[in-house]
C-alpha cells in the first residue's frame, strides 16, 4: 500500500509539471534543456561515490535519457499548442502502449489480456475525446506520440531496476535529455527552423517555476519512480499514470480555466479513464488471490 501511495504522489507531481510548463513562456525544447541539465548537475553533486556505473550502462542510460528528453519536448509542446487538459488525455494512453509493447520487447513479460483490454478502454475514451474536441487535434496527436516515447522509456528503465543506484539512473538520463535538447536546438537553428523562443533565459517568476520543476518534478519524483520500478510492474506504474490527466485537468482548470474550453463529452471520456484506473488494482488483487483464475 505504501508503494501505491508513493506512486500516486509521483503521478500528482507529474500532473503539476504540465501547469509549470504552461507558466514558463519559453519553447518546449528550452524548458526541457534547463530542466534536465539542472537536475543532472544537482544529482551529480549529491551522488555518493559508491554508486559507480560501468561504461556500457552509462551509454545505455544516456541513450534512454535522450528518449525522455524527446518525450518531455512533445509533452510541453502539446501543452503549448493545445492546453493542459488535452495534453494529459493524450499521455493517458501509455497504459495501452505498455500492455501492447512490453511483451513484444521484453521476452519474459507475457501478454496480460486484462491489461490490454483496460488499455483499449482508455484508447476508446481518448478517441471519443479526439472526435469531439476538434480544435485541439494537433495538440492531442503530439501528446499521443509523446505517450509512445514515454512508454519505450519506461520499458527500458525497468531493465535498470535493482542494477543501478537510483540517483545514478536519473543523473545519467537527465544528462542524456540535456544532450538531446542541446543537439536539437543547434540542428534546428542550422536548418533555419529554430526551436527556441525570442529569449534564452527565464524571467521573474519563471525562475521559481523552473526550480519547482527541477527539484520536485524531476530530482525527487524520478528517484521515487526508479525505486518503485524495482517493486511494481511497468504496466502498474504506467496505468496509475492514467490519473495524471485527472490531476492535470483539475490543476489546469484551477490555474488557467481550461474547463471553460472543453465540452461535456470530454469529461465523459475522462470519467471512463478514471474508472479504468480504479478497476486495474482491484483486478490485480483478484488475480493474485489464491484460488483465483
């Protein structure tokens, strides 16, 4: 039970990161660059010497960090081109992609048809929302691609669970995300399609929002997340992330009035997603009960 409480605490923090991304009026790539680079530096300063990592693992962690960098860019881009609520709904599909892709990519993981069915329920709810909120199609599509990238990142991260010190995992992955964003900014400038905004640095309160994003949304949340990967399945963690839309939508309504832009069908789809999240732990408990089929 304690692990589930920690998991939902992390999901709540991640729901709030969408609000922070909206409050920081820099490009999505710049926000991710500052977030990941600052987190990597902080963790390097805190990292105990005993947490040494072999060179092959360092390369693998940095490469996986590039995936999370791409995910975050898509995440914040979806927030900026649509709104917090639409971004959160697109990201809710990670459970479906996990149920589908994890057994394909990891041989020891078997298909769980109940998980796949619940993932399909979430997908159906997202399709329902997609068909009704036509003004936000582009933002939702960006969020869906971001959800697929996030799923790949989570599946690969599960392979590191118990093998590498959690701070090492997060530090090298944040370094990889920063490298990806830096390379993306330089490449885009050379191609004449810049990804940066009119200014390079945060201003006034943006520094505070960025600090919260780095310390709470990255350094704290990702260390807890990596530790949970050692005790909970990737699907369970990603399925709990379906509550991120509920938190994100509530916070978006509180901060930006997003609820005024969305119709009743949006909330009907959101309730379906919430119901699926509530049912999943109960099904897992029933399956693990002796004598259960």
